[in-house]
C-alpha cells in the first residue's frame, strides 16, 4: 500500500508498485545543510517524479530552492533559485534561475554560473528591493527589476500625509444626517495616509487611506491632469458611493446619475440596491438565511419581473427562473428552501423540486441543478455508458451514484426565447474527476464526452461524439502526452473513422521550462521563441509568420513598465517587414500607433496609422483617427471621428474623413446625421445604432442580444441557453436565410456539419468529400494571423489595427475567427466581434453593453475596451480586460476562442477563502496549467486591488461552505461548448511556469478549471452574474493596511506560505 499526498491535492491510498525504492533514487545533498526535500510522483510505478529541495540558512530563512527536471535519461538537471537578505534580515536580492547538475550551489558559484546563463553583458540578473531609509517599518522604497536597463528605472514608493497642496489634497465626502451624499471642503492636513507610487516609467498614483483603513481616493496623473476616483462610506463603514474621475468634485444629481456607483443597505447591513452609472437600480431581496432570493434589474422593473434563486437545505443552488410580482416582497422572516420530489417532472414548473415558504407564483424556469444521484431523469441517452478506455476502473458499477455524492450530477437548462429545455448528466470517478458527460443538444441529438487521466490528474485522453436528430454521429478523439516534469509536449487528434491520429501541436522547452519550439500540424511549420531577461517573448519565427516585440529597445519610445514600445511582423506574402510604434499617455492608454515598413519602419510610414486624439477622464474615446487604403494604389485618412457622450453612453459620431477604406477593410460608416444616433435601455444596453442602420436590438434576461433588426428588414437572431451559451445565429434578409448552429466543438451551417473546432490551434473543414485539417498561427495576443491547411497551403492572412480592425489588404477571408481568436460577424455591415458576454465594435474601440465587472475598475468607463490599451491587454470573455504577459509574465491565460460563454470572474476574497481547505488542488492546477478541452470552462484569476460591489458582503458570512461546494460543482461542467483551453497563453501555448521577477517562484495568479473535479470553489456562476461576487470585502482593513505598509497582498501571502 502506498499512501502519498499527490500534487493534485488528494491523498491516494492504493496499491502502487514503485519501480525502485524511493531511497535508491534520492539525489545527493551536501552535508551540513538544512533542507526540506519533496518528491512528487508523476507515475504510478514511481518512474516519473519531480523533486524540490528547499535550503535554509542558520536563521531558518530560505536561501536557495532547487527544482529537478525529472528523471531525464541524461541525468537530472537542477534549476536553482537564490535569495539574498540585507543586514536586517529582509529579502533584498532575488536572483534569476541558474541550471546545473548539482543539487546545491554556493552563492559564489551560483553567481558565476548565472552570469553566463543570460546576456553576458548584463550585470544585474536579479530583482532587488531597497527599503525605506531611516525607518523601522520595513516598507519598500525602490524595487528594481532584473537587467542593467532597469538600474535607472525602479518602481518607487513614498509614504506621505495629506496636505492642502494640489496633489496631496483630498475632498471630504460623507453621508449626511438626511442619508444623502455631501461634501465638506477637504480633509484636514495629516488625517490621511498617502502612498505615492511611480512605476518604471514614472507614471504616478496616489492612494489616500483614512484612519479606519478605507481607501477614500485613488489619484492617477496624466501629465498635469488628475483622474480622481473617490470612495464614500457611511458611519457603519459600508461603501455607499464611488465617484469616478468624470465627477470631478461636481456631485450634482445629474452627474451622480450619469457617472456614480451607489449602494443601499437594510438594517442587517445587506446590500438591497445598487445603481451603476447611467442605469436603473438593481434590487435584492433576502430570506432569513441572508441569501439573495430575488433580484430585479432596470429592464425587469418595467415588466414587474424578478429573477428568483432557490437553494436546498445545505445551501446549494437548485432553481433559477423568473416570476412576476406587483410589489417588492419581504422574505426576511422565512427560510426559502427547495427539496426534491419523488417524480422526475413533479414539483414547481416540472422541475423535480418543491419550494417551501415562497407564496408567489413562478412564471418561468431558467435552470435546475441536481446533486448526489441520477434520479432526476429517465432519458436513457443520459444514462452512464461504459467505455473501458476512459477510467471505467474508477467507477462503482454497482452503485454508480456513490462517486457523485456532493457533486453536481445534472442540469436542466432552458433555451431562451423558447419553451424547450436541455438536460445534461455528469459522471465522476472516485476522486471526483468527471469521466463522462452526456448532454442533449438543441438540434435534437446528444453530445457525449469521455475522459481519462494520468496518475497526476491531468487529462490523458478524451473522446467526443456529436449527433443531431436523424443525423450521422461524428466522433473525435484527443490524446495528451507529457514529458518528465508533466509539461504537455503534444496533443494528437483523430476524427471519424481515421485509423491513425494526427498531431495538432507539439512543444519543446528550454532549460527554464519556457516554450522554445512549437510545431503546429504535421508539416514542419515550427515556431521558434526567443525571450529577454524578464522572460518576455521578444521574437517568434516560423515559415509563414514572424514577429518581434520591443519594450525598452526598438525604434519606439522606450517602455520599462511592461508596455510594448514597438512591434514588427511579417507574413510569407509580405515583401517587407511591417510594424507599429506605440505611444501611451500617463494612464497607459494608447494614444498613437504609427505604422511603417522595413526593420526601421522608415518605408510607407503612416499608411495604417491609428490614434486616439483625446479621451475624457473616464477613458471614453472622444477623438479617433485611422488611416488606410483608399484606392488600388492610394492611401490616406479613412476615419476622423469625434464622439459625443451622455455620461459614458455614446450619443453621436461625426466623421471628418472624406474617403472610405478600399475593399472590405474596417472603417466607420456614417449612416445618420442626428444629434442622437445611439439609444440605450435602462440596463445600459445599446438598442439602436443609426449609423449601422440598426433600428432595434432586443435583449434576453442575460443582457445578451436576441434579435438585431436593420432598416432594410434584415435581421440577426441569436439563440442562447439560460447559462449564456450561444447555440445558434440566424442571418435573414429578403433573399436568404443562413443558420449557424454550435454543438460542442461542431459548427453546423444550414443543417450541415461544416467544421470541427480543434483545441486552440485550428479547425477541421468538412465542406469537401474528405476532412481537411486547418491550422492557426497566432501572435502574442492570440490574434489569428495565418490559416494554412494540412498541405501547407496558406488560406488566410490577417493584419490588424491595434484596436482590432482588419487592414484592407487582408480582409477578404471567409474564415470568421480573427482578432483575439473571436468570431467576426461582417454581414449587413455589423462588423462586431462576439466575445461571449458582449459584442465588440472595433471601429469605435468600445463595447455597446455595460461591463458586468465594471465595479472592479471604477475609474474606467464600463464601455471601454481593455482600459484603452489593446497592445498589452485582452478581454477573454467580454467581461474584464486583463494584462497580457506578452506573453510570458505573471499572469497565465487561456487562448480566447470564438465561442466563449458568459461567466463570472472570481473575486480576491473567493480565492483566499478557498485556500484554507483546498490549497493543494490550487497548487496543482496553477503550476501544471494543463491544456483542457471545450468541455471545461477556462477561468482567469487576477489580483483585485480596488473596491468591488458590496451586495453579498453579508451573505458571504453565512452558509459560505455550502455555497462554495455548489460553485465547485457547477464549475465542473460550465462552459462545455464555448471555451476550450485552461491555463493557456493567448496564443495557445501553455502558461509560464514562473514570474520572471519573483526569482522563480511558481506563478500563482491564474488557474484553469479542469475536468479533474479538484476545482476551486466560488469561481464560476452558471447563471447571470451574482451581485455578491463583487462585494465590498475588497475594501477590507487587511487590504488597506497592506497598501499603507506596502506589504504583499493576502493572496500573495497565502500562496507564498502554502507553496514556498
């Protein structure tokens, strides 16, 4: 019997036959050293493993950490990380990793070795922290990144009191005795602690914190202009208002209506109302258990409609739907509970549940969740089907539901706009990993997926079957291969009745475990990657597409804070290298992208320039200029836009350009000359765009478009599940009707299967007599640059403006997946990218629907795209812009596919709460970052450093564990159609293994939801966004104290303690 705590966090008690005794393979460690040795087994026989040795000095401080690359046939290679301390015992220098065949290196040997590992002319292969002089508070003063170029460009921090001077003054906002927002001059000098931070490029932020630890002001500087975001609290310390920069000390009722965030609470401190800028308020009703039972947004209030959510007796969400109530009910004295009935279609709305203590009529069921057993359905097609290849050995054949105790076993989800429901069943092994999912599809058939796993919990194989009513069944299989340290090295694929599988992609890694070569397809199209001292990709080269990224070097203005100063690229068909030089303002917003050709970008300068002539303080674009091709051999300005707003909402656009783009390239088409050309509903959704000749847009209860109508009578109609998954798009005009259906990875057009989307790297075309594999080559942002087929024939070449528009010379392809890998709809001149939660208009550089995560970024417009920095940011799902690690840096990402679904981003607090009992699972998923299938959703985690909305603040304190269990189970199966890669970079590569600035510590910021069942809880809502997921807990005293003292975040502390 072998008992070990595995990397995936479960304690395994099973008969494991080790190939040799563990002691026989232990590495040699020098005597007279203090160390902790950890071996992680990666195979059942013990033949694959991963070693970690932590060395400590005489004061118990970690001085060196050594990682092995597994039992390589050439002998183990060890990667070393050296930590040095100053005379007061504080961490001072964190050295970049060095490799050797020794388990331990003395500092002198380490430094000699590492100086040859990187640029031999670089004398600073370490990150350095300088602490505040003449202070005993151990607060950081300067932080230097590795590299000689950063020796004069540190991050700097100063600790100051507020004063009456311009930059250190702070307006005093408060809630007066009449419960209204009021202002009383400024805070007295010395009442606030001010932290002034300047990044490597000198861009400055002031954070003002009061005596209670509340952040009351964040001031950012754009030259001499201040962008101030105020947070206002009541006497109970509850967040009541957030005043974005456009308020600008003007708290008139009209300004508050247009720009402010407002929160109201009941006597129990529960948020009962929140109002977002320019929108009607959202209301919440709680029961006695402090759970949100009813919610109502602005659109619903016009119809007297409410969204209900019911829970079972252990707090798991069971039912979600709609009801009509003439008045706001009170449920604070009862506990609303749902319980299973004895019949499949019994209970309320034929859900299989009865509800007690809710005396109101229910009108529509959106989703039902089932747990613990499989009595919820009698559909034989949803019953478990034995498949010996896919972990049948871990299923209890006699009592199959034993493995499902406490897990989500099935769902029943409505197709919005119809009376139809789709049911699914999920089957697990004895470790809670999903091994089979069976789901009805909207075309009358079934989608089935099978899984098997490696000893360490990673997927080793997957099989998917698709079938529509009265149609053929299609089968595809995936195989995953890993190296000695469990990094993925290849993904193979087999479709239909093919005898042999085809390689989709393979990877080779360098000694730092960075991807060095990536081979896409089977015809030798290999991409080579080169990195700088920060592990940032600087060059990728392949036969069809090459790219260079420049940061502090190149022909642009040097950037030391991570911004890209310039980039160049070249496709096979280009005669010259193409490129952009980028300029940013003090808030890191893109202001100008200057196009040029050749290495120095001296040729054809300005042909495809794109620039923002002005922003307002919230980041709404007020002026945009774009240049492009205007005729066969002519180039010039195609857009000279001036944008007017009411609040953050676009009102009208004028265009001073006299020429349009040539061919089918992107530019703004002026379709109206009115004072108001854009109209919105009470939720902030665009309902009319007169410039695009859109006369009406109808939305469903998820704020996703249901129908778009054009002035000529043509329409675009969407079919969604109630969990936000897109099922169908129908384009209709007077001459034709085109229907596109999405079933798992399969895409049907007008009833015929046309393509299978493979995992991250292309698709299989089924238009001809035999399937044809097509592959993508992508840039660092996941933009699809080249499409080529299995015969190495290039089918599509794409060049992009920085904000995502297609440059005219490349806009003739019918392959719809383009910018960020998203699906582009060009019919009827719509030109919108579908990101899942929202559609993006690249011609205007903005969304037309409110950001559901706007409360995580109060200072930015809810309609802005990626904080107006599309060079270094992406938006994976239309709900939150996030920084790209370009591509190897602190945040791992998944490749954003076209068919993404709307899901909720987790809060900092959810992540931290879960670590107390699930840290091992987190560690496994974070460090492994395995490539996953469409079946499992991809999550993006990031550090929440600003306040977030408060309406679940109270609820989180009650029934927390039960609610987290539900979220964990939902995360197992959510996004089964729309998302495919977890822990991946935007260009589809596995995530980096470390932060280049943390001395080799594991990257702990992002992790994927996998099919292993070892999922972080509280991370994914299958339904509409939960108000509580953005709660005021981000304004905790701990966070304020951290900012004040410049300490690590709780997130960083917890994972630092757990893993290192």
